């Protein structure tokens, strides 16, 4: 077992003479046994990063190390990593047992009886021993997924690499497999790098999340840190559902001035802003509190546009009074499912100071 290090890793593709920087100077230290999730929007470089770790893609610059060993020029089969793909990639003409044994038969000289023991142990662990003699075509999506995992487990690798392994499952099975996979990883203690664009998976399964955008690492931290202390506007907007609300504001003295409202900051907060005046105020929908005009001691009224009942909570879309109801002006508040408000109702939205995030509008960096 060993930790995995990405040291200033860059990948440049040549697309008909045009350079595409798919991964840009990414450095991450992944601890032995850690579950790291790589997350980000489509095209941000997640799969390319994973494929470089697997050896399926050459590294343009930088170094990937497993423990102390540099992996850059080690062929994929010699890397002590096992990959699980979204498509499962099972061989249709082989039984489950043969599929699970195949990698070991091909790439090691392990005796058949030992391979058999490993396959049966993995099948037991995954709850699929009764499926061993069946072809993949006889299995459900969830069962095929387990076989794909089994094939990785029997190799007893130092690192699991998983590329959206749950993407083809329906929502219920996906949620079940999420917990199961996480438990399995913890029990086996194998260092895991898991790619997804699903932020629920990223937030619930990982020890740490590495958030990529345009090939650049934005933040690598625990899910809670990314949620509570986003490094920049991108992370603030990417993590959390519904997304963080943003308002352009200007700091004048100790007052944040927006088109729609003014907000008085404490001295301590002003001091933390380092003299920057062009800012973005971020507030999570769950931190917005909605009050009636009599309950509130400020008078920036908002008008409710639509309420989306989600069961355990209500998502309220509103605008400041006098603003046009359009995408640029609407913001959201999340209320407990027991509380609701009516469409067109006038309310006061309060943003508690301890919950607001302030970003430098030009660099996007979090100042507070
Ligand atoms: P998705 O979630 O859609 O799979 P991703 O985050 O995994 O996206 P990558 O597949 O790593 O993103 O792609 C990163 C960038 O590199 C994209 O701009 C993509 O078009 C480009 N890219 C990937 N593979 C190649 C290639 N073989 N040749 C040229 N460009 C490539």
C-alpha cells in the first residue's frame, strides 16, 4: 500500500496543431488509504488526470509517484493500479468468474487455484457468489457494476481508479451503491481516486474532494471545507445545491453597496478584506432567512416568484422589490419543508454576517 503523488502534472494534447491544455500544473498528495474524488464540470480534465495515473495517457510535464517510485514511464500493466470504468467493460463471451479472473491470468503468473480463491473471496465480499457462472448479459446493471468492481478487487492493487462507475445506474441503486462502495473502500483500505461530475457523490463518499475547472485545480480539501470555506467563486458556485447566490457589491467605508441593497459590515470583516472594494457577496440559499416586514429591522423587500416544494425543504426563488424577474436578478432561499411562503408574497431576506462569503470580483479569490 502506498500514497499517490501528482507533482505539477500537465497534459497537453495536440489537436491538429492546436495545443489543448487538458490538465494544467496539478499537484495533489493522496494519502495511503485515502478516498479522493476528482470533480468538476464536463471537460475540466478529470478523466485525463485519471488516465495519466493509470498510464493510459502520457504525462506532458510533471511527475506521478506511487510511494517513492516515479510512474511516468511505467507501462499500465506494471503500475499496481486497477481501473473501474463507467461502461464496466466486461467481456460478453466470458462468465463472471472468467471476467474476474482474466486480469490476473493475463498479467501475473499466479497459480489457478490462488486465482480461484481470490475470485471467490471478492464475489463473497460483493454479494455475488451465485452469479459466478453466468454471462454478463444475464446480469442487471447493478450486478455488472459489482463484477467490474470484483475484477479490480481480485488484483489487490495499491490504488483503485474509478471513472464515473455509478453513472449508468438508476437513482435508487446509485444511492445504495454509493454507500456500499464507500464501505468497501474503507474495509479494504485501498487508496482510491474516483472521478465524477456528480457533486452528491463527491460530497458524500470522499475523504477529500479535488475540484478542477479548465484543467486547473481550484481546491483540494474535505467536503465540509469546500462547502464552508470555498477558495474562490468557482468552488463557491460549484459546491452546494441549489447554488450559492452571488451579488456584485462595492465596499464604501464599511458598507457593501449593491444595486438592490446596502449591507453594513462589522469592523473585523472590513479588516479582513485587505482594502479590496470591488467584491462579490456570496450567500448560500440555506443561509438566507426570510422574514415578514414587521419581524425584520431592515427594509430591503423581496418578492417571491416561485416556490418549489421538494418534500423536506422548499426552494424559494425571489427578486428584490423593483427588480425585473429574470435570471440575473432571481436568487434562492431554502426553507424547512414545514414552512412555506406564497408566490408574490413580499418578504425581507436577511443574510447573517457570519454566513456571507466575500470574493475579489477580479481574481475571484475568497477574501473571507
Ligand atoms: P467529462 O466529464 O465530460 O468526461 P472530463 O472532465 O473528464 O470531462 P477530459 O475528458 O479529461 O475531461 O478532457 C479534458 C479536455 O481535454 C477537454 O477539453 C477534452 O476535449 C480534451 N481532450 C481529452 N482527450 C483528448 C484527446 N485525446 N485529444 C484532444 N483533446 C482531448
